[in-house]
């Protein structure tokens, strides 16, 4: 049996640290576990209903990369962060441009609803976001290019 010295003991610690760093790097290269990995980074989603009421204003949502949300509200473009693992979703804070238009009330409703959503479900070309208590939902459909 080899005799352990302070130097060999230290080398074992360095080896363990190297293994830990390698495992962390591999985990970072793993699949995207946020909504982006399930809804697709190349897809645009258009809102079709909010709380069961058909939505007629322009409102889109994209997930351009892990942890990011972007889109167009009725008047302005917006961006936000999102880091909860799927099927949960936690959007915010939302940063939006500040253009005025006749649909600002609809925009406020849309952006507030996005921040209220807690659960996401992607089934084919439909994205459904719901509040944690199930009291309301936003239904999006994938936009065909």
C-alpha cells in the first residue's frame, strides 16, 4: 500500500476538483430544460385566447434562447427573462419599448397576464400557459412561416 503524504493528499483534492469542474461543464452543455427547449427557439407563438376569450390584437411570444422571452405586444416589442424548468414558467421582469397606440389597454392586459403565468404546456402547435391556481390561461398557436 502506498504511503500518503501531504503532497499526494493534495493531488487527490485537485483530482476531485477537476472531476467536479468537468461534470459542471458537461451539465452546462446538456439540453435546455426551460420552456425554450420545448417550445423551440425558432418558433413564434401568436396569442389566440386569454382566459377563454378570443384575442384579436397582435400579441406574439418567442423563446430565442434558454432563459429569454421576447415578443410583440399590441403596441410594443418586449423582452424578459425566464429560468424556471419546464413545465413551470416565470416571466419577468418585462422590459418593453414605449410607443403609444390605441391598443395600450390590451397591451397592459397581455403583459400583466404573461407575468402571472406559472405553468406551460406545449402540445404540437399549441402553447398553453396557465396560472398556478388554474384560474386562467393564455393559449398560443405556432405561427407558420
